[in-house]
C-alpha cells in the first residue's frame, strides 16, 4: 500500500538553530500536505505542494517538493519555542483521494 | 467559521464494551474523515465520506467498527466490542472537497481508553 517515510523521528534543537524534516516515498506523489500538531492538540494544516520542484515559504518555514515528486522537506530557520510540536507530511498518490500521513517528526526546542 | 466539533473529548470503557463518537463538520464541507491516532504515531485513515457515500473504508476493522454519515452532515463512529488496542485518539476531519485539492480541518478528537 501507499507508504511514506518521514525522518528524523525526533529532533531536539537549541532555540535559534535551524530544523529540517524530510518526507520520502518510493513512488510518485500527486500532492503533499504538511501539518503541525502541538502537544495535546490536533493536526493543523500548514501548506500543500502540487508541482514538481515547488518551493513555498511561510515566514521562517520553507517547504519544498522534489523534482521527481517523490520527496519533500520542511525547513525552519532560527527555531523558536513556539515551533515545538510534531510535523507530519501527508500524501496522495495516483488517482486516490486517500491522504496518508507519515509518522511525523517530533521537534523540541531548548530555550 | 466554526470548526469541526467532536464529542465526547474523553471516554474510558472496559474491553468488550461499546462506544460511539460524534462529529459535526464545518458547514458546507462535503468530505468527512475519521482518523485513528495511536500515541506517537501519525493519524491513520479509518473511513472517508463524500457527502453521505463512502469513498474509502479499506482500513476500517469492519468486524467491530462502523460509521455512518446521515444526510451528508454529522457522522458517528461506533466500536463494538472494544479491544485494548483500540485505545487511541479518534480524530474527525472535514474538507471542502476531496483531500487531493483542499486541506483537512481536524476536530479536537476523542481520547479513548480501553481498560
């Protein structure tokens, strides 16, 4: 079935350091969405990427979709304590409407 | 706009008992999803409705789980009988159209503990 690998599983950084999480698939993806889940909260939509090589920015967050549409990354510049949470990628493949979530990367930030 | 409403927030039951969760999606959202999130894992899709029709229920354990979406609005998810491994957060989400084109809006979830 459709699977997506997300790495790393955990990341601990000092406040002000950068952070990157990667989402990888063995098959071509139709689109990819990124979500953030704060501790005790529910996933909140961040961005959707559809086009090959697409790059989108939201303040300190940069999202990239690979040229082959098989991988994606989320990069946070100069992390803040408010960035704490688990970041999930979620993908659709082929003609399927099914959105499959990765296992997430849990980010902790030391002030 | 009002968000996705779910109830109850918490539920504790004994194994072999039954339980039901309720979800009211964002007004006008055609697609409704039930996800199961076990601690430390990503959400796993149980069932997806488009209006009141089922789009995908391939990962729904149909021997014990059932879901319905009457009149294409509210939805209920039932577990009968519950097992220990059903302990998880059950998240309801809705989107304007299918997940290919629109983001999912999640409710706060129902945390189920089966003892």
